[in-house]
């Protein structure tokens, strides 16, 4: 196991310029979102984009359209393993942003994000309902969270998924949560010890600027590799560190989106100083991309709202605009389910707004604001 040490001394000569730019960009984005009428929609849309970017960084391509439909339980085809992983990232980001700023880096938060039943049971203490069942291969097959307000049908489906998951584990000979399949896991890989080492490496960064602390946390995660099948969790935890430090009070930074803007040879450089600079630049790129997306989507929303002139107070177009701004794209079925109307009526509303069709198909079409 790698023994990670903080940089001593910190290469301020290389970091000073990029760090100042990144700190300013992150602060401007958070301040703009704090007062923005599309803040909630921006957050939800960027959850999807950051999840697909995370898979891109690991060498897998996930179409955002497939992820949106999978999240709405309207898959056109059977979901792939990559889609399931992207959805796990999506749900993890939602859980972090909906929780207290300290939760993600707390013991309970880390256990829950890892899919450990102990962390989930502690989080749900006193709330009632069964704990979430999640295997340790980064695919969570069922989720129960009273705060999400799931309806009775969703609860029944979650229970069915739980039973199926237990059956699969039994058939695989892995009935005990404490036993790991040697074909899937490295038995000598002590995740608890590695995670403790990562937390020990992050703790001294409390005296450093928040952006630099997040960059060091990300570099430490890459060096230590605490979790065998949850490598994507490092970017979320680094973004959560910015939130814990009060740098991003209004949002959760999309680090994967920023990392895509940095060439791989820089992100994976053997020189640690250059890696830190690249991570700081990635944070800056994520913030700048967030600002650009926010301004473009805000303008698009204003243009759509112009079509509400002289509409009746019972018109569903305002709700449709809010729904469209909260998803990268929508289908007729998603609109029908959200607004409690028929698919034909949903298509008529889309035509009234003049939304852009993204698939180019005559069936299973989707529309969005870009």
C-alpha cells in the first residue's frame, strides 16, 4: 500500500496563478447559483453530465439520453453495466447534495456511499422502513430512502429488487456480506485501512485553501486507491470537500467535467507538482463550464417563458418549462408522467414550446434545451 505524504514544501510558485484563478471561478459560480432561478435545474442537469463524464474518463461511453431514460425507468433497451455505473454516480451525487455539508466525509456518509449496510442503517435510524441493499460491486440493486418520498408502488418494487438481489447472491455462493469473491476482489486489498489512510492525508489540508485541499484529496485518492470498485467516488468526495469547507454552498462541483478538459498526460503525470496544477486547472475548468452552462440555460428559459404570454392560469406550459430545465432532455412519456397527461398531449405541448428534437427518429423521440 502506498504511503501518501503531503507535498512539503507546497509548490506555491507553480500553484499561485492557477489557484487564484480557480478560487475566483468557483466563488463566482457558487454566488451566481445561490441567486439563480434555475439553480435546482442546473444542479439536476449537471448530475447527469458529470456522471457520463466520469464514465468517459474511465474509457466507457454512456449516452446521456440513455442515462436520463434509465433514471426515469423508461429504458428503450436493457441497461448495460456502464449505464448502471453511471446511475450509481448520479444517485451518489444526489445524496451528497441533499445531505448536510459534512455528511459525505463523515463515517456514516462514507459507509453509506460505499454501500455498506451499517452506514445505511445508522442513517435511517428512527425513520422506519428497510435499509438499502447494495452489493459491493458498485451496483446498488435496491434503494430505500424515506426522504425521497417514494410512493407505494416504488416501495414494492424496491422490496422485489431486494429479494432478487439476495437470491442472486445466494446462487453465486456469496450469501455473507463479509465474504468476498476472490475472482472479483483482491483479498489482500484492505479497503478500510486504505480509506483511513486517505482520510489521514485529507485532514491536514484544513489549513490550506479549499481548492488546493480538494486537488490534494483527489491526488491522494488516485495514489492510494482506497476502494477497488468505487474509483469514481474520489471525484465526488473531493467536490464534497469543497462544499464542507464552505466554498460551494449552493452546488456540488462537477469535477469529472473539469477533468475532461485537462489532457490525460497531465492528469497522469509522474511529477506530482504538475498533477496538482492539473487538478487545480480542472477545478477551474469545471467552474467556468458551469458558468457558461448556467448563462446559456437561463437565456433559454427566458426565451421559453415568452411563449407563456396570454396563456390561461391553468396552462401546463409553466410546469413543462420547469421540468425541461431540470433534465438534459425529456421524452413524451416522461412529460406525460410528470404532468399527468397523455403522451399525445405532451407532444402537443412540446410543439407549442418549439423545443429541439435530439434523436432524429420518428419514434422514441426526445427534446431538450442545450
